């Protein structure tokens, strides 16, 4: 059997032609309640999707635990120049937080830079400001990319 939208909807018990026939007759309170229910259902679906994705990443070994959340005060910085050092990054990001700590990830055998780093800030606000101002900034003749870890 060839599956198309109409057969999928029909088997799911929903007809795509079925809609509110008299939307004008629906009063504001009923409409508002219907919209709130739809928003709650969408939020529940998003949470289930996020949980499902986290469990899948845990199974693949990309996450140590599906319950772990990324810290909100740490930025991921990539496309670094190989000559950039931890101290350089700390100096650059110190304008947002004087206690910013940077760690460039290095090859365990050679010690060479893998050209990405993590920068930790003391507050979420300084982290957000650094994200907004440093993405696509020029550091050691390279355009770096910055994102939340």
C-alpha cells in the first residue's frame, strides 16, 4: 500500500479536511482555551523529543548521562589559530569577566592545539555578553566562532 498524507491521517483517526467549520461561532474563551491546550501539547511533545534525543546520545556514548545539562556560563570557541594560547584567550575574554578561565583542548600525544577551547565565566550575564560580541571576532588572524557549550 502506498502511503501518502491522506492515508496516514486516516489511519491516525484524523481527517485533514476536518477543521473548525464555524470558527466565527467559537467564542473567545473557548478559542483561548483551545490554544492553551495546543501549546501545552506542543511543549510536552518538545520535552519528550529532548528526552528521547538525550537518551539516544547517552546510548551512543556522546553523553555520560541523559540527565546532565550543559553549564550556562561556559562558551565553546572554535576555529582558533594554532598559535593562540590559553593566556591569550583569557586576556581577550577578560573584558567581559576578569576571572574568565580559558582552556584550549590539545592533542594528548603531541600537545598541539586542536584549535578549539572552552571559556568559563563567573556569571551567566558576562557569558551572554561575550557570546554576542565575540562570535565572528578576529583573533590571531582567524575568525573565531563562539557558541554555548
